[in-house]
C-alpha cells in the first residue's frame, strides 16, 4: 500500500520540485475529473447564466484548480479548497432560497425598467444601461414598441425579462351586400 502511495505521489509530482510534462498532464486529468464531480455536486447552477454570486465561484475554482495543475499551489490542498468553495456556495444558495432577505443581500434584486409602456429613466441610469442596450434587449424578446410592454425588469442575472401586453384585436365587421353573410375581420 505504501508503494502505491509512493507511485501516486511520484506520478502527480507531489514530491518533486518541478513538474514534468507527463506529471502536468496527469494532474490536469485528475483536476478535470475532480471539477466535473464538484460541478455535479454544486448543482451546475454556477456554470449557467446566473448571478454574480455564481460567476464569482466559477472564477475562483478555475483559478485555484489551475494552480493545482501547474504546481503553483500544493495539489491536494488546492483541490480541497475548491471543494470547500463549492460546499460554501451550495450552503449559501440554500440559505438564500430559504430566507429571501439573505438571497437579496448576496444575489441582488431585480429592477423595474419599464412599467406600463413607460421607461423609468432613473432605474435605467442606475443599472448603467443605455437606451440602445435596453432597446436591444427588448428586440431580442420580440418587442418593437413600448405599448407592447406591461413590465420589463433587469433580473439578478443581468438579463432583461419582459411581460408583454395583451391587446384585444380590433374587429371589423363588413357586410358585402344585403342577404350575404357578414365577414368579421380581426386586426392584430
């Protein structure tokens, strides 16, 4: 068993001062497998389009894990640190889910940018959005006019969400001639 540990340490370069190409490759494979496992345990959320809270974790574990591969940090402690960060993120996310105030504190809140077809210029400036950016986000949601918008929010993850207005169609009834059926036309 001790021989196996010695071979493992030598293969990963845990005892040498500088790493060989093969040791770095092996470290990369081990760190990759560990990161896949940690992402799976971390509920994958922080790797999607999520809040700054989630993105920060992605940057941090990437930085620490890369140091484990290159030998700029001790191998096992670096992997342990990434595992602790994922566990901490998972725990804080659970607390944020249970207590809305805590969730708002660490993840932020959504800002109303448009209400009933009117742009809230104060909210747009506070969010550091230009009107061009806002219109770009609206067009990506299929909106071409403010009267189509009941509400638009800048969500915690940075996306603009839109609740569209539901307008009743204009109805025209056209009689062609006496005794002929009336035609009903709905204009949307």
